[in-house]
């Protein structure tokens, strides 16, 4: 069991959730405010996507990321910032016998383009989604090929940003270990992502199998989506890991009660403390993850 727990709050994501929740953060000001709310509630790390302020859809615009970062910094709150580098991997296969007629939800760019905002802003952490995945029941695939991942991993290491490896299935974890073996990554963080159709299911056996393949001594966390958010947080702590909560992964605090990022952080802290553990401060988290002290 882990008695000192890093809490990551994923504050908005890029999913189609705007019309499913009364207060999904959309604008840079709202996203930054959500990050600050999570930090004040006790989050160690905030994981940030940005959205097009007009449509609410996920965006890769570096100017939006810059605005979020500036607002968080101006707030004076101490929190570790983790920016996604996953945008730009969406491929919507065409219907029926026309698979190369890619759909309007396709947003597919090269590995270095996915990292433009990371290179400009140099956050504490950025993500690297470590494999291709059937994403949901439609025709959308999330694309991260081995060749592209090698390019992305090398660039993140060159930038001096800590990589968080998003592993949606066991093959993603296998390839993550291969990149470490090849010297492309040094002491990354592992994030085990459970319950996204059709990746790794959110259950004890699957999490344990994935944890058994995380390198000895590595920092790792796990999360489940929807109603499995808190059960998977408890399971991660029991297996020696850290946790992630937030509106990217779950919209509800209780049945019929819309969550906020702050309320989800408060709920998981209660869970952590009931288990006899403690949440880590950002300063403690920086030491545990080998990050540079806040300047």
C-alpha cells in the first residue's frame, strides 16, 4: 500500500461533455480557474487540455495553453502542471466500404506538432499516449504508432520535460518499457488508464497485471472512468500507486449530483485518509517525481 499519495486532477479533457454537465471548463480562464480550484482542494498535479472557446471542442492551439498557464501562475497557487500532448491523434474512419473517406472528427498531425505547445511553455510534465486504440463504439481510432512515439519521446527528453506515459492497454505498457530500454525516456511517470472502451477494463485483475509490468521503483498512478473513478483510486493506493480524478474522467459526485473538480479532489482525499494514507503536497510531489523545484 502507498501511504503518501500524489493526486492528479484532470480538469476538463477534450471529450464531448460540454452538454452533459452544467459547468465543464471551456475557456482558458475557466480551465485555469478549475485548476486553481483543484489545487486549493488539495491536488498535487493538474492535468490540462484546452478547448476551442467558441465550440467547446478539444484544441491544440498553443495560445490557449499559454493563457491557461499564465492564469495559473498569476493565481500564486503552488501546483504541478501537466499538459496533454495527446491532441492530434484522432482518426475517424470513413463509413462502410469507404474507410479512407476520413470523417470530420479527424485531427491527425505529426508527433512534433503535438508537442509545439510543450516546447514553447515547458510545463513540469506532459503526456505521451503510448499506443493506438479503438476509441469507443464508432469509427474513431486514437493513433500513436511506434515510430511516432519514438520521435515524441526523444523530443520530450530533449526538452527536459517529465514524460507521463498514458497506458490504455497492456501493449501500451509493453512499448513504454521498450522506449525506456532504447534510452528514449528516463525515469518517466506511468499513468494506467482503465475503463476507456476498448482499452483495459477497470477491474482489479487488469490493474494488477499492468502494475506488475511497471518498472521497479517507477512512479505510477491509475484511474478509472465514470463510477469506477473512486474504486480504482482505492485499488491504486492498495497496489502502491497514486491516483487521478477530475471532470475529464467522471462528471458525477453522486447519482444525479454533478461534480466539480474541487469536489472530486476532496472526495478522493477523504478516501485516502480513511485508508490511513496522506495526500502529497506539490513540493513533496516534485521530490517524488524527480521534478525541478518551483522557481
